C-alpha cells in the first residue's frame, strides 16, 4: 500500500520517516518529495508498506499524530493520473 504523508517538517529525512512507519509493518520504500530547483523538502512524502493491512494500521495510528513538531496528515495515496488527462490546454479539433 502506498501512503501519502503530508505536513512533514522540513527537517524530515527518509530514514526517520521510514523508522516511524516501521513500527506498523514492513516498509518497502520511502520518498520525501523535494523541490526540483532548490532541492529543499516540500513538506510531504510517500511511504510504501508491504501489505494493505500494515498500511491501514499505520494510517489509523499515525494520522493526526505529531512527528518532528508537526501534526501529520496521512491517507492512502491516490494513483497519479496520466499526463494526457490533466485538462486545460488546447484540445484537438
């Protein structure tokens, strides 16, 4: 299960975030999203848990909890839409 983690402290790194989620199950991957130009964290990231059960346990336990001085906003990540479905721009005639 892929989990969205919002309202992260700008001091959060992937290791500390992964360790925080590991108490609820096997963590497959962690990604703290950074700005392309500055390299600074953008305040959110993603944690992939090995099973949906572990992911749901982590969401239920950690959503709204404080981590590194910030109250986390955690929920199941929604899949990214294909680039062609973003709307706007000029359509075909």
